């Protein structure tokens, strides 16, 4: 239960006093190859659905996802229960570096889809921060059952966050057109 308390307790590592349509990780820094520390600005979370879909396409390209028709992506975002974007802000410049969305029955269940973090920002805890923020937002809407689908190479990432495969032995079923 400690895992879930980390999402809903008073100490939220993804929140500071700065706001941008959501929470902020201030003064995010990473170590460049030279060993010096560089200020890479702040990491900002937003639930605003109004952003450039071409930026999202570039982000998905960066991780090697297959291209999807832009009209379908727009529709998926429009009809999602929750859309979360993660931005790097340096000065007046913002760059989309992460994204997740969720569909829901608006009462009990939500499924998280399309979680993506730019490769330059992977391995720095930002994927975990994006998921924590997404789950926190879903829980604030009183959603108690959160599911997701994961590619085999990222299953362990989600396991470390407390997700379980078929926790009650329920087997999912899928139908695909021929």
C-alpha cells in the first residue's frame, strides 16, 4: 500500500509552487557527458489538450512508434478522459518531452494509453513522474481501477510502479479485424 500512498500522500515530489496548467519539477538538471551540470530549465505538466499535434508526432517518432493518421490522433485526444503532456521549459521556449492519456467510464475504471517520454529524458525519473501525475489526476476524479497496456520491453517499468499483470486472474480478451 506504500506505493499508492506515494501518489496520494502530502509529499508529492512532482509538485512545487510554480504552476503551468498543473505541477512543475523546478530546475531540472541532468549531467552532460562532460560531467558539468547544466540547467535544463523546468519540467512542466499540463492537462490542456490544445497543443501542436505535430510536436506529439515528433515525440512519437523519436521513440520509434509507427505513424498514425493525424485525424485519428486528434479524435483520440478529443475523446480521452484525461490528457497529460510534459514539457521542458527553458526561458520562453517549451518543448514537448512526454505524453500520456487515459480513457474512462467516468466512474470506476480508466485505462492509460500512449505513454511516451523523449529518449533524451528517459532514465531520469521523468517517466515515473509522468505516471504519478497521471494516476494522481485519475484518483482525484475518484477512479479506483486503473489499467494499461504495455509493450514487453516496458513491463518491468510498470511493475516497479505497482502495476500487476492480471491481479485477480482475469484474462483480457481482444478482437481485431481480419
